[in-house]
């Protein structure tokens, strides 16, 4: 796993989604990181970190989903407000026309027709009563029908706007709770994450040093014989997979161009990313709009089998879905893995894979 420039602070951020109940008793206790851990200790430490990463992604996915939904509601509210404005202007116009029609009907002695329309209880009754009027009276009276229709539409739109405002308030409150929870857990688990990663790092350093020493000792004990013939030429590399469309090629190139940039929960570029923010950013460069949520991206993409995967396809993980990566060909994928890490290219994982989506 790539961890260039990782600081204890950044490493600590990954603990954002971990509840205190997940604490693992007896796992490399504080103050013993310099001791040589057993293989079992290291396996437990790695499993613990994997669980931290996954739990963090689950919370970030919830945050991204709520925020994306909130953004859509606000867009819909803006459209509704425009419609309300149009209806109010239309109503004002038809009210002026209705006053003029009422005056003409009264002056021409058609007060009976006017009373018939004005006494109607609903739009359907207006429509029914109009058929009993003369053609000229009916034509004049239809201005009242239009006015009634627009008033009904205005009432529905105002109700729709009010309901949307309640959803916005609820989602804003939920986002605030999620943000507060993430930040609290980031602080509370920082020391544990730093301890676990330091133990794993030290163990990996010792393992590499031991291997170097073993190779050096073996080389001294049994020097390699001088070759009597040249070694066979290496096999040519397998041809790289070609994206299935020009859009996919742009998306892959854009995603790969972000390698080395830091993970940041809730971010969608250009300087940092979370998992769905990276795939959304890459496909946006190809002119394809995706929501900022792994689960939502799975819902709007065409599902294909793993055997038919092509560069640019998205890989979705866990159930419920909480992580997404992009396949780039050659059995590799690019992803923004977790806080403290960077956008990186890694071998494609099939464990915990839920499905493949093609934008």
C-alpha cells in the first residue's frame, strides 16, 4: 500500500468511522511497538487497519449520499421557485383579464353567465358549466378557468416547495451529525492507528533486512557459476487493454493523472479526492455526469460481468456499497483508498466485489 509522506496526523484520520466498541483487546498494546510482534500480532494489526478503513468508508459513503441528495433537492427547489414565479405572474395577468371580462359581462347583461362561473366550486364544475353558455360567453368565461387552474398549480408548487424545505432541514441536520461524528472519531482513534501502522512498518523493515542478510550469506557460501551461454530474452509484455470508447480513454487518463494526490473525505478534486469523488471527477472530464456517491454511481451505471470488464469500468465493493475504484487495464485499478493514503494504482481486487458498472 502506498504511503508516501504519511504523517501520524494523516494516519490518524482513517479512524473516523470506527466506533469505540470495535477496540481489539490485547492487540499490540501501547508502549510495545519496539518489541518484535508475532505473525499473529501482525495479522491482527492488518485486519484491524482493514476494518478501520472499511468502517471509515461506510461513514463517508453515508455523508456523500446525503450531501448529493441535498444538492439535488436544492436544484429542484430552485426550479420550483422559478415555476412559482411564472405562475404568480400568470395569475396576475389572468386576474386583470378576469376583472375586465367580469365588467364586460355585467355591462352587457350577462351577469347570469358570470354568476354561473363564479359560483362553481372547483375547476371541473367550471368546465361543466361553460358548456351551457353561448359561445361568446364561454370564450370570455374561460379566463376564469385558466385563473383557477393556475391557482391550483400554484398551491401544489407551494406545497412541494414546503416539503422540500423540510427535507433540506432534515438532511442538513444529518450532515452536521455525520461531520461531527467523523471528526470526533478521527481524534479519538489517532493514537491507535499510529501505533498499529508503526508496528507494521517496523516489522516490514525487519523482514526486508533479514531477507537481504540471507541473500548475502547465500551468495558468499555458494557463488553463482559463470554462465556459459546467454540468458533467454524476456518475453514481450502483454498488450495493454484498450478502453472500449473514447470517453472511457479520457476517464482512464484523467484518473491516472491524479495518482499521488491525497485522499480527503468528501473531496472531488482537483487537489484531493475520496473514492467516489475520484471516479466522478475522471468521468466528468469525459462529459459523463456521475453522482458523488459510490452506491449512487452503481445505481446509474450499466452493470457488466467481471469477465467483460474494460478500462474505464467502475468496480464497486462491499454490501452495502461503500467503495468504488476504476479499472485501468492489465489487471490493475486506480483508487483513492482511505485517509492518510494517496490516489494509487494497485492490482484489481475481487474480494468483497459487489459488481462492475460501465458509465
